[in-house]
C-alpha cells in the first residue's frame, strides 16, 4: 500500500512569491491535515480537511490556505511568502476523523530567500 | 498549547528497555493518548494509542495510570534505529476538534 506522497520535496522561492504544495493521501483515507515544522516552533497544526471541507484551522495568517479535492488529494497554498515561512511542511492522512491514527508524508522543504 | 509534558531528552543503552514518561494531568474523559515519533528528517510515525487500558503492539507498549494523568511508552529492546524524538499527544476522538497538538517531545538517544 503506497504511503502519503508530497510534491515537490524541495522548493526554493523568493519573498513575495506564492507557492502551492501537493499531498496525495493513502488510498481510502479521507482526512488530510497539514503541519508546519520549524526548529524554533516545532510541529504546528495548519489545517485539516475532510470530505472537501476544512474542519479545523490552526493559528496561522490568512496567507495560508488549502483545499481538498473529491479524490481526497489536498493542496496548500502560501501567498506573499515571508522569510519566516521557510519550513518543512508535512501532510498527514487518516481514514476518518476521531480515533484514526495519522500517517505522515516525507514533507516538502520550503526555503524562502 | 500542548496538553502534555515530557522530559526534553533521555538516553538508553541498546538492547535495554526505553521508558518514556508523559504527564497529561488535564486529560478529559473522551481524550485518548497517542504516541508518535520522528526520526531525523522524516515525517512523524504513529506508534500506539490508548484510552485507559494498557496497550501493546509490535512496536511498543503503552502504560496509562489508573487516574489517566500520566502514561509511559515502553520500547522493550531499544535499538539504534529507535533514536528519534517521541511525541505524546492527547486528543478527543468522539467530538471536538480532533486536531493533534504536538509538544516539544522527548529526544531519545539509544547508545551502542
């Protein structure tokens, strides 16, 4: 069974640009969550999507947005990039909400210069 | 804010049991305890979860105190590949936001 895949794995962008990251969940998983990981702040929850609807959102500015498609694949977008957005962005999928454990992808390493 | 407290780091000799404690004194009745670990440069990996009974799987055992205010993850025979940051998380599973709030975790170093 294929795991969670994220593309691209590495990305370099310039301040002010925007970026779109993609996540393909494990087949049959309907919930997708996104996290930002930095050395200073650790793993922080961004948002969760289930059945194409955002169900939860973390404490991030509106520049961070996402969506989920009917096949459960998800994208997150960051507009007007700032240096502080440099981070590892992790996607995790689970069968359902609630009790299901999450399976994480390898992440996308974003560097903003 | 994270609802758990873990020691920042621990060492364990290879082949010995690694016992990682977690305090979750404000845990609610519908919240489960989850453990994940993150090996350097990889995404976190699910280990185990439980509500109030002790749980065991092929990776580890989870011991939850009777009052549910603390728990211990046990890796019975630690290997060098178990060197990682271990996160203890509490989250509701029947209602509420469901989101995982990761704390700073425990950095476990298994020594040869």
